[in-house]
């Protein structure tokens, strides 16, 4: 991974305006071949950055990806008073004193994961005022489970003016059994963070089992927390009085891993993915193998290529199921197979926005409620298309790489939220891809 000089925090607010003019141009039809270095996981790094709010000692994270979402969270932590030293992929944070317990709308609306400061602020500083994140393009995405869980830990919660006003009892949060009505990654993380400093035992029942939850538990335990059974559906947290500093390496990004594996297959090339592991995507690889992909473990990761690709059905599910964050990429891949594929989205209610864009490129996809039927095998042709969210945008990049002719993808600031150096990584493997600015 590229080292970056020590730099002040980038302010995405300013760059987004400029970046919104940026587009990506792809000349498709070249198979990808070569090595791709997988970055640290965005979805693991975001909750890990918030652990600084739980201790006054330094927290150093390595393998942090250089992404717009990471800079958004650093900007939020900065305004809370966290001292931040960024030399990506390493970030050192220290919260000696809290300057503000308010997480403002202006930052939280840009990225939902900002809501994860609520649990730690409440646990260590006793109160927090955090903007409600609101919905986003892929769905309404409420935070009711986060709030219900914190109330179970004794917090009093009021909603006012679009903000959550939360305060802990004067004796602090207290452990409790929290049964979550639906599996939520963010709520599990927020409650884990809060429960580490609560008095007594917390049991999180029907918890998310994503690898990012395990990474967060590992880091918190290395800081002195007592968390058991992370990665199962019941996490047990014995509260402790205080946490100390830590140095922790962020795990590899399993979504980036799955994305590049499918990019190799859609272009009928072969990529060797370094600094990652097939163990991070067990169900994804099993479904992709059924579809004809071939994976071979290497010393430091694995290689991925297409065999004779055929359509298979797939349904998104919480981990260990097939991740919703790989659904759009899987759909792009299926357009290049033979037969048909029924793709069912069960996590978010509006996560098919890439469908009309893929259809503009020649795909034959029909949406019926939460399922999309891909009639495979219609060759893709380059076209101007528009990115609508992080994963939709990369599915269009994949489609553009496989398509005949030129694809121009607009609104690629979504891509910069989740994919580090995507053009460079692809170019090194033979892709004809460039970023263009203005008209
Ligand atoms: C995280 C990931 C995101 C991924 C998603 C599902 C991060 C930063 N983001 O998002 O990339 O797509 O998991 O794997 O890690 N829900 C409620 N009430 C709540 C919380 C969630 O109804 O209080 C619903 C959501 O609307 C959604 C489902 O639960 O339908 C799952 O959402 P959740 O797991 O919470 O997603 P995030 O943590 O926001």
C-alpha cells in the first residue's frame, strides 16, 4: 500500500463539490491480469476509529484505507477534540479531553457510520447529541435498534430537532440483555462500544456476525475490554472501569476482495489478490464457484478467474450469507454468464439502482419487488451511466471493463467513498481507465 506523507485531515466537504464534476472513462474489452493489493476494510476501520473516544491513551490503527469515508469520520472526531496524526495507512488518535459531545448533521448526513460515535460518547463521557443520519439512496435505514439497545443499558434518549439527545445515568451505563429484533451490523457495534464501559454484564442477542464485529472485539479486548463470542449471534460483554491504548491492524477489506475477484471474471482475465484471504468470503466464493469461477489460494491471498460462467441464483443475507455490498457486482458479473440468474435483495429495500444503468449498457434485467431476474448473455456495450451509491458505482466500473467501447461513469464521488486507488489498481492490471474532470 502506498505511504502518504503526514497530512492534515482532508475536508471532504470541499472536495466533494470538485469531485462531483469528476467522471471515469473506461475503454472496455481488455481482460484484467496481474496482482491487486487489497486495502484495509473500510467497514472495519470506521468503528475502530471511534474506540479512541473510550480511552485517553493513544490508539494507533494500521492498514487504514485512504477513503473519503475515513476522512469524514476523522473530521467528525477532530471536531470532538480528538488529536489526530494521519500518515495513512497509519492513524494515531488520542482523546485527552472532549471538546464537544455534538455530532453535527452536516457531517453525519454524509456518512451513516458517523452515528457510531453515540455509544462511546455516552459510555465514557456520559452524554451525546448526535444527528439522526436520515435515509439514504439504498433505503430508509432507521436507527431504532441502536436507540432501543442504549435505552436498555440505562440511557435516556430524546429526539429533538433531528438530533438524538442521549444521557447516561450519573452512575454510568449498566449491563443488560439486549435482544435485537433484526440483525444490524451498526447497532451491534454501537452497543458493543457502549457496553465495554458499562457496569455488569451485557448480552447482545441476535447480534451481527460480520468479520468487522470480530475485528472490533479483538481491538477492544486488546485495550482491556472483556468481550466474548464476537462472531456468534450472542455476544457477552463484561463491563470494565477503563480501557487503555492499543495498536491494531485493520483486517483486509472483504468487499473489495470480492469485487476484484468478480472483476477478474467479468473481463475473463485472472487476478491475484494479495493481503487478503478466501476465509473472509466463504459463501461468496461458494456461490461464485457454482457459477463457474475458479479460486486458487496463494501464499498471501488467492487468484480468481472465470471458468465457463453460468447463471446461478443468489440471495443477500447477513454474514455468513452473501453480502448485500457485493450484490451489484454479482449482478454485473451475471450479465456475462449463460442462462439466467435470480438475485434477491433482503437487506435494503432500494438497492437495485444499478439495474437501469446496466440495462442502458445492454443488460437484460427485470425487477420484481425485491428480486431481479438477469437474463444472462447479452453482450454489454459502453454507454454514459450514473453511479448512485458506493457498490452500484463499482458494478458499473466492472460492466465498463467488460463492455465493448467507451463507458463514462458520472458521480464517481461514491466510488471514492469505498474503493482506494481504484483506477491505479485496475490500470496496473491492464485496464484502460482514467478520471476526467469538467466537461
Ligand atoms: C453496514 C455496512 C454496510 C452494509 C450493511 C449490511 C458499515 C459502515 N456499513 O451498514 O456497508 O451494507 O451493514 O451488511 O459497516 N436497521 C433497522 N434499524 C436499525 C438499524 C438497522 O431497521 O436501528 C435495518 C436497516 O435499515 C437495514 C438492516 O437493518 O435494512 C441492516 O442494516 P445494518 O446492518 O444496520 O447496516 P449498517 O450497519 O448501516
